C-alpha cells in the first residue's frame, strides 16, 4: 500500500538502490526497478496523476524469486534462464516463501568468478578436478545447510605396483580413466566429484540412486582397466613382481574400491568428522578382493 511517491523518494535519497520488493503479508509479489519508476514519473504530470496511487502500478509482477538455501551455481543457472530485464533489478531472496532480501547480479557474478578462481587454484593438475580445499568447502556447506548427502571415498587397489611395472605414463592414464568413469557416474546437477590426490577420489552424491551409480562405476572400471594390461596378465588375473625383500609377489589386476558414508543431517559436525569415517570404510572396501 506504499504510494508511488514514497517509493520514488526512496530512490532519490538512496542513489545506489536499484530496486525494491513489493511485499504482501510477508511474501514478495513484485519488484519495482529504479530505472522503470524514474523513467515513468519523470514525465510531465506523472507525479500528479500517479504519485498518490499504490506503487504496485509500477512493479514487475514476475520477478526472479529464489530460496536462501539455493547454491550459488544453481542460482547462476536460474539467472541465465531468466529474462534480461532482471539483470538490472536483481533477484528476490526468500526463506520458506517469506521475504528476506534482495541480491544483485553484480554481486552474484563476483562470487561466481571468485569460486571459479578458487577452483582453478586448487584443481588437481592431472585431472582438472577440484582438490582438497573445494571438496572440504562443499561438504561443510552441505552440512551447514542440513542437506542429506552420501560420501563415496574411491581408491584404486594394487595401483602402486602397476605404476612400478607399467610406468608412470600408463599410471597417469589410469588415473584419468578413473576420473572420467566417476565423472560419468555423477549427476552434474546434483553430485560433486573431487580428486584428493594420487589414486584417491571423493564423490559427494545427492542423487537418490547413488547405489546404482556406484555399481555402474565398478562394472565400467572392471571392463575398461584390462586394456592397460598385457594379455598374459589379464588371463592370469594379475602379475608378479619383486617386493622390497626381493621375494616374488603376485598382484591382482588393478580394481576400484568405494567406501560409502551416508551423511544424515545432524550426524556430522564438519568434513573432518566425515573424513575419519570415510577412511575407515574405504579400508574395509579395499579389504574385499576385486571391484
């Protein structure tokens, strides 16, 4: 019920105010852009005609409204799909449908750019995947928001002897293969894949069908890894090397193990508590032969 003159005065007294939200019973019903209102009321006799009337006459009844729990990448996708007019007015933030505040596209782009710079700074040079810092940040963010997720700690079995026998170039190729398989296993809209280092990866699932996705990764890896071994080794199911004591030791074909931790909201305080449990279940998974 605020009048148009009152809103116009807000824009006059606050130069950096780009838009205001029109709220009814605590819920946003529209947005008034500074440029649209000033352009309209700056015309002759507009103040006299419309100044005392409700400001809703000048509002956009279809603004971009997002929940405060939406992640920044998800928010950026919403903005990309929105009408270009919202680039000026920005977006409305709500908490369970109730008005909370407004955000600007400029601030959003600044945050997204910083996230991309951080991701590049901490990315694994071999796979290009996010490293420890963004992995930990992503986990902590989900925990703070009370989001359910499943942590998959992935590790290759018998990888070091493979590296020693077949060479680091083939070892790097197997690491990239693992990254590709796990990447195809994830839903890019819901899940997160990171590379801890070496042959260790972490998948943060939010997909409800995570078990099927993990099973697919194990089967895919089992079929693909044989291409990196000599035919004789594949037929034998492994190869023999000298260990540190100079004794012959048999190593099975490299396999993939995934230890799973389901993070129910409220169960873990931070990524450190999850990492401790994930390391234990990964050890149990590796104790089982094969994929």
